[in-house]
C-alpha cells in the first residue's frame, strides 16, 4: 500500500488519462486524495479499475437495459502478462543494435514501432497509436496505455 508522498497511477479528470499522481493523504489507511504530476490538479483518488466501471454504467440501450460492456482504453488484442513478456523478449532480441531508444516524455509525439525508454517501466515498443494523446506500449511485463503530445 502506498504511503503519503509516494507515486501512484490514477485517472485524472482534467487530463482524461491514466497518469502518475502523488498521494496527498490517506483516510483509514486508504488513499483518498492525490495530485496529478502532469497538470497539478488535486482530486479524489480514482483507481484504474474505476474508469472501466463508470463507462459500463453510462452505456444504456433505448429499452433501458445495459449495453454490452466495453473495455475502456484497452487495445482489442491486449496480450496477457506471459504473452507480453514473450513478445517483448522477441522484439528486444530482434532489435537492430544501432536502433536508438528515445527517452519518454509526455510532451513528445510518437509513432508505431518507436522504441522508448521510460524512467519507471524501462525499454518499451510503441505498439499502436490510439489517439492524438495516447498510445499502447509493450513493456517487459505488460502492455501499458501512455500519454503523449500533452502540452
């Protein structure tokens, strides 16, 4: 469980992305309030699982029944952890020795097949550009949704 001052991933309503936040305070041992490291907004902690639940509730059909659930922000063919590790290992072995890995910055623009070096997750391969502000990146342990082109 993270302590006050630790980094934690949370959904930021202002940025509309899952980003790194700093824990501001806890109530009864549970993270309650965080500060976005990107935009500086302070807000209630919204864990990563809360994003998908909210979109499921809001989608209704005309008859009032719930529509088929959609996974928010998850690529269609997101590999499992073991598959991601195998795919990453294959890519790192087949990588050209002179292929540069760009240092990750939330302000930069990336394209598919770029190689990035994230300060926390390490070397990653940009799998897919999901929008002008988000991308799917394969790291050694999983595929993560990262922000880009945020000014």
